[in-house]
C-alpha cells in the first residue's frame, strides 16, 4: 500500500513538473532483463486495441530509451542506427495531459503543449486514440544540412524504421500492445506541435496494455 502511494506520488510529481513547462528528467531506464530477443521477435505483432490501464513513468522511460536513447554515453550514440549518425528522429509523447518532446541526450521530456493530441494522432482510425500513450516519430531534416533532397527523405524514413521497430520490440518485451501507423492528421499535428516544414511527420505508435 505504502509502496503504491510512493509510486503514485512520483508519477504525479513527474507530470505536474511537465505541466509547469520545465523539462522533466525521466527515471533511469532499466537496460537489462525483459523477454529474450528471439521470443520478442516471435511475439511481435500489430495490435490496435488498448486498455486504459496507465503506463508508469518507469515503463515509458524504458520504451523511449529503447526507441533512440543513449546506449554509448561517451560517444553520445543511440540504440538505433542513424544515417551518418545524424540522429534526426525526434519522438513526441502524446497523452491526455499534453505533448512532450523526448530529449534523448538528457533522457528528459520537454513540454510542448497541454492539449490532448491523441485524436489527431489517431486520425481516421479513431479507436486507437484510446491508447494512454501515443508516440509520434518525425525526421528533422535540418540535421542533414540541405533540405529537400530525396536522398535525405530516404535516410529519414530508414532511420525512422529502426526506431519504430525498437519501440515495437520494447513494447512486446514489456507486455504492451502497439502498431506502427502512418495514418494521422498531419496538418493538425504539425500545427499543435509547432513543427517547421523541415520536420517530416513519418509514423506513430499508440501504446497500451492489452484489454482483458
Ligand atoms: C510503414 C507502415 C505504415 C503503417 N500504417 C498503418 C496504419 O496507418 N494503420 C494501421 O492500422 N496499421 C498500419 N501499419 C501496420 C501494418 O498494417 C502491419 O504491420 C501489417 O498488417 C503486418 O501486421 P503485423 O505488424 O502484425 O506483422 C503500418 C505498417 C508500416 C510498416
């Protein structure tokens, strides 16, 4: 009981801090254990239904770290390979309380807005907006220098695919459902997240525990 209260208070602290528009440090991600990789590959599949069970900050921290967190601190390199090591993929976290940008180098969340953007992420697949967390993956083309080259479009899409698969395997390992989706209301999200034209919205991941 006492332990549950402490966990609940810690979670409240994190999201209250985030709502105050300050970057919020995520708990250190557990980087061991979980399901063996071969079992996760065996079990990975797309699911489009989610229970409303909350996802803890510790679990979100693990998923974001698996997505594109730092795995070699000295070199500032990440869990996903990245064309020319440009680390162009930006992950936005959308939940009921608002939206945050994941800062991989700091393993923190930077508040973006207080609006629930999940309906925009769901787009015409309205039912997936039930997921407590939706991650939106974008490629920041300014990382490549010159903008507008089809070569950079390909690099951004490939980099995004690696991050997306990391998310899918992490969710499988942690017993959660997800699906990679290109469907979303791009215009509404671009506006709400204040994305410049040099940022490409590529794919999203609704995430949640399976329905009973
Ligand atoms: C690039 C890409 C875009 C996708 N877009 C959507 C989508 O918009 N909506 C959706 O429900 N599923 C989407 N999917 C999921 C696929 O439908 C799914 O991966 C496919 O049916 C194979 O099923 P599996 O993931 O269970 O193996 C997408 C998958 C990829 C790789």
